[in-house]
C-alpha cells in the first residue's frame, strides 16, 4: 500500500495550479491533477501524477476526483466571457464545496484574493468571496490564500510598451507601490500550505518580495530595452474600451472597472494590524517582466 500523502490539484493546466502540482511532485508527494480534457492530463501522467477528469460544474466527477485524498488545492477561475459570471462562480463554489464535504477532504487550500474580506464594491473579487463563503460552510479545515495583484496581469501592457515605447497602466497613481505576486510563488506557497496541518479556517495574505509602482516597471523596461519608456495612466473613462475585444462580457467589464477603482483608491488592499498571516514570495517583478516581454 502506498502511504505517501495524496494531494489533488485543480487548475493544473493553469498558472498557479501547475506550479503547485510541480512543487508537490518534487517534494515526493502523490499528486492527482484535475483536468477538464483528458489529453491535457497526459503531460502530468508522464511526470508521475494521477489524472482525474472533472469540470467544476460536475459535482459527482469532482467527488470522485477528491476521493481518498489528504487535501486539495482549489483554483476556481471566473468565466469572464459570460454575462452570468457571478452566478456561475457561485454555482461552481457550491459544487466544489459539496464535493469536498462528501469526499470528507481533510484539508483544502483555496486561491482567493486581496480584498475578499470586503462585502461589496470589489468587482471580480466578489467571486473569490463566494468561494470563501461556500468552503467555510463545509466546516472542513481550509486555508484561503488571499493573493495580491498577479505580476502576470502586466503581460499585454508590457508587450505593448516594448512596441510603443510607453507603458500604459490601469493602476494609478503611477508612483504608488502596489502589492503584487508572481503566479509561480502562489503555486509553490499553496503546495507548501497544503502539506501543513491546521484547524478551522486560516487566512494567509500573499504578496511578492517587494511592492512595485507602474513607474518602477516602466523604469525596468527602460533599462532592459534602452531609451526612455515612460509610464502613462489609462484614463478611467477608457478602461472599458481598453479591454473590450478580449472576450469579456459587459458584466465582466463592469466588474473589472469596479475592481480597478477599488485597487487604485486603496479600498482593495492588505490591512496591517488585522493579525492575519502574510507570506512573501521570492520572485521579483524583473524576472516576470523578462519572461512576459519575450513570451
Ligand atoms: N489576476 C489576479 O491579479 C488575481 C489576484 C488574486 C486572485 N486571482 C484568482 O486567480 C485565479 C486564477 O488562477 P490561475 O491564474 O492559476 O488560473 P489560470 O492560469 O487562469 O487557469 C485556470 C485553470 O482553471 C481551469 N478551469 C477553468 N474553468 C474550469 C471549470 N469549469 N472546471 C474545472 N476547471 C476549470 C483551467 O483549465 P482548462 O485548461 O481546462 O481551461 C485552468 O487549469 C482566479 O480564481 C482569480 O480570481 C487572480
């Protein structure tokens, strides 16, 4: 009988999920990845992982995927193209929670977001809050990783900056340092958290090794590519137009606007003094920008 702990990783074809699964495999744990399409599991099978096929909307397939595991990492991504993205997120959250409860998962680590403690006014982050609420209701031991703004969110703007020699920014003011984190760090920390033991609900704020302003990123791009690459704020009135055409529903665009307003105003932020645990990643933004700029 194999007595090594078995951990389920959802979102394994995605950014944080793949980093979590790789970290667990390197640590010698048994890993069962959850994919929606079987062929996407082949690479994981070659690395020694078990593969389960399940969509978050399929409670019974999820339940099978969770069966017998010591814990699971949950990534529940928004369905940005849908006008009903909030009700879909709620229904996926219920499905995940019910499957975890039926499978009696000993522990869960779920990716949430900075700002998830706010009841309203956070746009997309309302979906992270829904997941937190559903998983809390299971009574299982659960850790919520409230991650800062992903460094990878800069991808399109960095690529555009290389071409146009100007870094446009949704984040503002341009000299404000915002908490950000690399997805590789989130996945690694998720895997580490999953191997720990705790009781009840644990909230961990996650950010990178330093905070960065849009000006810091523009300065790094100038150094890397030579010559001046200044930063410039995208006017709030242009935000919707700037992300239109990328497959977002109008409800998703409104959510993006509300979330970005909340970040810029400081409403969506980490609050010192709340006695919450905070873990810092090690990946600097320079390394992420290097990869984004050439990727
Ligand atoms: N961007 C930010 O600044 C930020 C900050 C804090 C938190 N977050 C949270 O980060 C999460 C995204 O994490 P990520 O970047 O690791 O994800 P990602 O790279 O976007 O990957 C999403 C993963 O979810 C899977 N998936 C999508 N729909 C599914 C469904 N219906 N059933 C089962 N699996 C499904 C995808 O599988 P397929 O390959 O089959 O599509 C993929 O593996 C979101 O919950 C977001 O709220 C983001």
